[in-house]
C-alpha cells in the first residue's frame, strides 16, 4: 500500500548549511533556494531565526526570507520567543519549532531541558495558530541521542502527542544522528500514525550510517508520505557530534521515481542546484545519484 505521490520538504538551505563552518555567501544561498524551487521543490526549510552566537551561519535569516519566491511553502526554524518575534517581522507564514526528546540533547541544542522548552513553546504555538501560521514541530533524537543512547519509543510518542495537543499542523520526526534501522522506523512511524491520524507527519532521516533510504522505504510502508531531504546530502546539527548529512534529495527522488512514486522534482535541475552549492561547502558531494550524473 505505497503512496502514489510523496512530498519532499527540502532542508538543504537550513539543515544542509547550518553545520558549515565558513560563512556561505547570502547571494549564493538565495540562488540555491531559487534553483531548488526551479527543480520543483514546493516546500522548503529556508533558514533559521536562531541566535547568531550559536549558529553564525544562519545570521542572514532576515535577508534570506526576502528572496523566497511565491508559490513555495517556505518554513523557517525558531527556537524561542525572540526567534518567533523576528519571524513575525517578515512575510513568512510557516514556522518550525524544535525540541529534542532527549533532555541532554535539548540542553546542548537550545540550552534548556525539554520540559522547559515545551513550557515556553506551548503558548507560542497557540499564538502562532491564532495568527494563522502553519506550525511544524521538529522532534529531534526521536530514535537515538548522541549523549543518552537509545530513546524510548514511548517518550517520543508522548512528545508528539504534546505537540499535537498544543495545536501544531505537522510533526517532523528526526533520526538526528542516523542510527535508526528500518525495523525501528517502521515501528515508530506506524505507532505515530495510529496515535495521531489527523496530523501531517514527515520523516527526517540523517544518513550517517547509510540506513536512510531503507528507513524511508520502511516509513512509506508505515503510511508516511512526507520526507525531509537535503540536496547533495548536506547537513547535520552542530550540537549532535558525529551527525552527518541528511538523506540526499536526489537519491530519494531517484528511488521514488523508479518505484513509480511521483515527487514533482526534476533531477537534472536538482543536479544543477547541487553544482551551484558545491564550491561553497567544505565537504565534497558524495551522493550516488550526483556522482554518476556528473561523470556522464
Ligand atoms: P541562550 O544563550 O540560552 O539564549 O541560547 P539567551 O536567551 O540567553 O540569549 C543569548 C543571546 O542570544 C542574547 O543576545 C539574545 O538576544 C540572543 P545578547 O543579549 O547576548 O546580545 N538570542 C537570539 N538572537 C536571535 N535570534 C534568536 C535569539 N534567541 C536569543 N532566536 C538559544 C538559547 C535557543 C537562543 C540558542 O541555544 C540557539 O539559538 N540554539 C539554536 C541551535 C540550532 O540552531 N540548532 C540547529 C537546528 S535544530 C536541528 O538541526 C535538528 C533538526 O534538523 C532535526 C534533527 O535532525 O534532529 C531540526
Ligand atoms: Mg536534522
């Protein structure tokens, strides 16, 4: 019972670049976003309104959002009141808050225990909903934590439920350090879909141990039809040691297209977007589809 259509939420400009030490020129970021839209991306995390002291790469968020074209759902991350206030000064209407199931990870990432983050975020979510924002909640360390190890399914599901009760529109459930395997992906996503059937649910896999495509296949079988992916497989959270890139958009699109699942994304144009960002990033692009495309 696989879906015939899947939505790709491109996270390259956000997750893909946030871990880059050298500042990527704002104009290059803007062009990257435009080329991704040209390749058929319809939903994208474009930047983060986080503290520039914590993540200097995202310090140009206010400039980036001015460049996003109409017709694409542009989502920005915001960790706190200050972030949401900054978003409200822009024309953006989709916000992603983010929290880790693991307390230690949450402290490293947003300097607060998970419970305190939720206490801060619940009234913010309700205000955002009153003002008609689309609200996404990114659930980090949904499977494993780099500090605490295995995370209990029940804890992840309980945090998902808290966000659902707070009124979010979508959950993005993340394997932050790419440790999950397909049996775990199938189990967790089946349970989340069963518990929260009304909610949009996306899967966010990092490909650290090369299990991400297999996890996507497992998540598809659990009823997930929304996936966060990053062009060129860039990405990683600066506060999750060892975390490498997100699963690559091109590899996911290739696999889904060959399975007869429509993504609306043009692989040639996507490859050109990766060409543009390659010189701006510190790591070579080693994803399967891209390397083969550029050899021929
Ligand atoms: P803090 O130091 O506790 O914050 O950091 P604070 O409230 O004490 O503020 C410190 C300074 O930052 C102040 O400035 C604030 O104004 C400023 P000062 O008075 O010193 O000049 N500040 C801000 N400036 C701009 N925008 C803001 C903001 N907030 C405070 N929003 C804080 C707490 C949450 C701010 C910090 O920890 C932070 O920014 N963390 C973000 C970390 C991050 O971006 N991580 C990556 C994204 S999450 C991720 O990648 C995971 C995901 O992909 C899913 C997965 O794979 O798991 C989504
Ligand atoms: Mg991530």
